[in-house]
C-alpha cells in the first residue's frame, strides 16, 4: 500500500513571490524576515519556494502570513488568486 501524495496548492509559489515583491524585499531580506518568525531560512530556500521546487512547512507558511498580514487561506486556498492575495495585503 503506497501513500497517496496530498494535493498541493497550484498557485502557492506565485503567491509567495508576489508577497515578497509587494513588500519590496529581495529573497535574502525575505529570508531574514521569515527567520525571525520561523526556522532559519536562507535566500536559496525562498527561491525554491517561489519556483515551486519546494513547499514551505506549516511554520513557514504562518510566518509568511504574519509578515504579509493576511489569513492563511489567502495563501493556501487556490480559490484566492494572486490578484486577490495582493488586494488582501493592500486592504490592511
């Protein structure tokens, strides 16, 4: 019996990149901000998140949400587009 892989959000990588760009941060600076709230991260890991090569763990997702001041469903629910996510960030 093999384990089935859980569904992955299609737009997560694009949303993570949009958050960083909306905040006006480079990948290294974003990794520093995330490291203050989550496990230590480096710019390469942020890059992998944004390219969809790696998915952030729950603690990292929560850190992204805190930095962007958005609820987690904006980030992980594919019903929210990147445009919707940016609207939620600007609404704060």
